[in-house]
């Protein structure tokens, strides 16, 4: 038997072979091994189509056998890693993936991971996996996993170290439970109590975020003050008893002890000898004489009192008021009753009305009178002239209390029929002892639950517009099959929103319903919904939601998502949505940072109060959507309010700071404002999560004299550490002299439904030519994608690719965006820019177009 090597197809010289023979102990057969040496120089000098190789060939009289080829390559390991691991900051229990691609080498390098220069053994820690393509995976990050990680690559040539990657496992802070409420900080009266929590569950670690929210909460508390009892004066001594003693008593009723107060100290009864120690019998006759004398004096005093009261009542009878006690004139609080109202001198209350003694709600505001004659009687009669500073408290039992105060104020209970209905103007006042701002929502006022409009549409399509709301619906040409027509409706929910926000999510638009829900369209229709967000993908995550038949809300898509089912184009004040099914839709937003901004429209309305000297200002803060402001306008018209200044925009940040509204620069000596109402504060959550309910603050101003007819002041609306707006009020309180300010700068069409070609800005023949041009792919790229790009549609182009005519859908979106534009300038500029290098588009001639469409296009620069 002979053995030889063949390398790269050539036989190796016999002298280069080294042969050894041995005996296999198990089989007793002779074993021959042959060796050759291959040097590095030989491998480097070889230049062939494949690697340097050698093969062993053995033969004998029994035949020939060949081994497999063995390749010989030069080992190396490059210096630089193809990918170094990158540092990470991850929350606790988050997943950590560190990527490592070792340098190129022969043989391939083996990878080992080091943590803080110590090798990582994944077999001893089930939470760590280093087998996946040289990557280091930590399934659930622990605090102990923070450190510096290094990737080590090694083969027979060398070892290489990657750059170190710093991994930080952080812990976001969490609030502990609230402590119990503290005791009221005052022993009696109005005070506050607080509770607190700490950011220790867990505490923030390694740069984790601090807890959001307040660490201390305060609420007001009222404790009844204890009143210690006090003795009345001693009674007169009793008559002398047969035992020669007389008694006197006193009671603990001046005042009696209340609310845990101490009882009076001392005796309630005293007795003593009434004869200085000498008992004399038969004294009863003298006592009887004293008793009868006292009774006679009492009868005379009562008669004098009755005569005095009768004379005083007759002197006051001309005013229809029955005064029980003349001490009212001295400043004491006494009661008087309204008599039956005399003809020509009716006061506030209706004589035919029965009192409702069960009413407990309190009404605060000016007393309204039934007619001008009543006003004259109330302001000019001699009843109130000597007592101009009398406080009148009207109770539902028809009892009135008089008392001297600093200025005339009126309080009464409000129930059906108590106050006249002749004056429908609303007013709002504040109780002088209550410094809490008077803030209310318009939900308490009678409002419509929805706005609704309808139209009948056919194959030619059209546009359905809700006037002055910013909501519209575009039905494209051909969306409805030929010879079919549908009555399509659209409505806006003006009641309580059915979409309840979850967590930090807020409602940014009205709830818009379009239908009928079972209608099927062949081309997507365009629904335009106004919103109040200051659009920025860095600060907002905005979603489109749809209400199901079961009444639940489901997310259709995020505005930034890629989707082929619908398309959302977000403009600064509206969102244009391409849909293929009708239903109820709304936009919600989830603030990503504290810099997320809601746009609020602030406006001030004014009207005269029932009291001719009072003037009411109402400042509104509503979401900046036309439909929200239209609701305010409707309610103000109902109350007789007038817009005093052009509304302005306020950028309200989601930074948890409240809103302050104040009245400034009121002319002195002409006007004054009720105490404690010049500045009012609205909590952040009330504004941020208003759910489109109009929020307003009321201010009551009072003229010093009726001759003052001009009012000038400033209304400052500002967010703490945020934006501020000033409304300059300069108006006449007389309607005949007041300048009218229009509610809406741009009125929508008075015809909400437009059908056929007149509903579209782009003539149908020109639309067909554009679609035929751009729907055909072009080598120069001047296809529908270029049309979309030139019209600022740069996202989610895969949606248009699924449509039978992408250009037609793009033009429908253009129609929805530019429904208020007067011409076709933006589309003309886009087509002109594309058409400079697009011969098919530039060759449109008059003969290819309808004559009216050609003239229309030429006039509009298309």
C-alpha cells in the first residue's frame, strides 16, 4: 500500500512525506499514517480560483481511495468591530438587548461578554442569554444589571475588545398612599386640613422620573365654635314664705351652652331670710297689695305699647308693608310681613302665590321686578329713602328681615313662581361673605342636544356642510352607484359627550355622526372635523375613534400610523378623514409632554342686569372649534348678551397650572365691582378636561349713577406659567349706541347641501384629465405620488396605492381642505411645477375640455 498527497491538483514530492507505522491493538492490523507540512509562504504564493487545498490518495492491489479535500487558509482577526454595543437606559423589569458584531476573521471569532471586566456566565443566570447571534439579552432588567458591558472577540490569532456600553437601570418614582386627613387647623370657624404622600413607592433611582401630581392636598373644613353658657340675671325675690324665707332663681340661657361649651358655674337658686331674723305673721295682706299694684302697672304699659304700634302702622300703610316692631328703625333685626298687594303699588312678590315652605335652595342675585312701575316704587318710594342701606333677606315663607348694612344687597330663595318672568336676561352675582369664585358650566342652561343637517345625493356626489361649525362631508363623484340616491345626514352632539376619556386622554373635537350607517360607497368620502389641538407630533398622540353600535368607542387609527383602511390629514385647525363607512367619529389626544397645547377661544359678553345700575360681564373659555363657540353664541342670544370684543386664541398648556381671569382698569368713581370677584381662578383639570362644555366666569359691575353709559376695562385671561390674552372692553351699555361685533368672521354657505358639479371646485372634465395623466406610471416619477407630494401629502401613501384611482382620491382630499378657498391657486401651482417637464399634461387643449370648464380654469390660473 502507498499513500501520497496531492495539493492544488499537483502531486507532492515523495521526499516531503513523513510516514509512520503502528499496530492497532484491538484488531491486530497495521496502520500507516503519512504527514506533510504546508508553510504560510506556500499559501500566500498560491493564486487560484479557490483556497489552497490538499488531498490524500492511497492505493494497493485492491484498489484506490481518496480523502476529502482539506483547505488551508491564513488566520486573521481585524481590529474594528462591525458593530459596538450601545449604552442603554431602561426601566426596571424592562428588556435589555445589547448588539455586538465582532470583527471579520478566519476562523470566525468567538464572542464573550464582560460586565465591569468580569466574564458573564449565562448558564448560571437564567435571566441572561448570550446565544442569540452574539447579542446580550437581559429579559427583565434588575438594579444589579447596571454597569459597563464589553464585547470580547477572539480566535487563534488575537483578541479584540469593543467599546464599553453603559447600561443604567432606572426606577420611576411612585406615590405612597395618602396619609389620613389632618385635624382642622382651627379650633372653630373656617380652616383647612391636609393630607400628604411621598414619592417613595418606589423612590426614583438612577435618573428615574419623579412622581407626577401633588404631594399635598388641602380641603376646607368648618368647625362649630363651642359656646360657654352664661347666667341670666337673677329673678325678683319671691314673696316671703310662712317660714320667713324668700327665693330667687336664674337660668343658664344667656346664652345656653352649645357645641360642647361649658355649663354655667355657680348656683341656679338662692334663698335668704326676708325679715332680718324676725318672723312676723299676717304679712300676706301686704304681699297681695304689692302683687295687684304690679299687675295694674303692667296693664297700663301694654296699653301704651299697643297704641304706639297702631299709630306707627297707620303711618306706614301707604307702602303695603306691615311693620310689627318699630325697633327696625334703630338697626335691630325684626320681621315684617307683606300684605296683600294694592293696586298700582305691587312689590316683588305675587300675592296670589302660596308659599312653599319646603324649598331649601338659595338664590343669590338682584331682585327682579315685574314692570317699570315696580322699579320706580322700589327705588324712589319714601319707604326706602330713610333706610337706603337696609339689607333685605327674602325667604320662601314670605318673611322679610330688615337690617342696616354697608350697601343694599338682596338674597332670596328661588322656586317656581317666586320671581317674575318678564325679564329673561340672565345674571350672576356673588354672596359677599363667600369669596369662592362663581364659576359655572352652561350645561345648566337649556341647550339643544345636537345640530343636524340633511341632503339627498346621487351619482354626481356633492358636499354637506354644517354652517358655522367647521364640519363638512364631501361625497365624491361616482361614490354612489348610478340611478341610486340617498338621504345623507350629519349631526353634532351638543349634549354631554358619550366618549369618556381614559387616563390622560382628552376630547379634542366634537362628536360627529354621518349616516345612514348601512350605506355603502365605492369611493372614500371625506369628513372634515375641527379640533382644538396645537398640532405637533412631538407633544400630542392624536387618535381617530369611532362609536360602535353597542355604544362603545374603539380606536380607528392614530393620526401618525400607516393604514390602508382610512386616511387622516391633520391641519392646524381641522382633520380631514377619508373613510368608506358612515358612523360617529371624534378625535382624542394623549399629551406626550407638558408642552402639549390646547387652543382655547376666549370671549367676553355683556348685558344689563335687572337692577338698572348693574352690568354683567361673562367671560367664556371654550375649545377652539367653531361648533363650541356657536353653542356659546346661541346661549348668549337666549340671555340677551352682546359680544363686546373680538374673540382671541389662548394657548393652554398641559402643565397642570390653573387659569386666572381678572377684570382690570375699571374707571374709578364711575364703576365698581362686587367685592372678592375681581379675580377668579379655574382649576387646571376643569379647563383641560372640559369635554367641550363651555366654561365661563361672571363678573358683576355697578354704576355709581344712571348717567354713566360708557364702560371701558380690560379682561386678563392667563395661565399660570403660560400664555396670556387681554380683551379690551370699550362699549356703551345702551343697546342703541353699542357697536355690533359679528360672531363669525366667515359664514358658511346658507345652503348646507350642495349637489352635482357646483359642489366641487375642480371641474369634472379637468379632474378626468388630471387623473388619466397621473394614474399612469411614468419613468420620470411624475405620477400620482408626485401629485400627492406637491399638495403636502407626504405620509401613508400606501393608502392611495390601494385605490383604483389614487389621483382622484388625492383631489377629493384637496377639495375637502380648500372648501373655503376662492380659487385654485394652490392646485395650479402644483400642476404647473410638475407640468414643466411633463409633456402629456402641458398638451391639454381647449378642444379636449368642456368650454365652460376651460374658461373657468383659465380664470383661476389652472
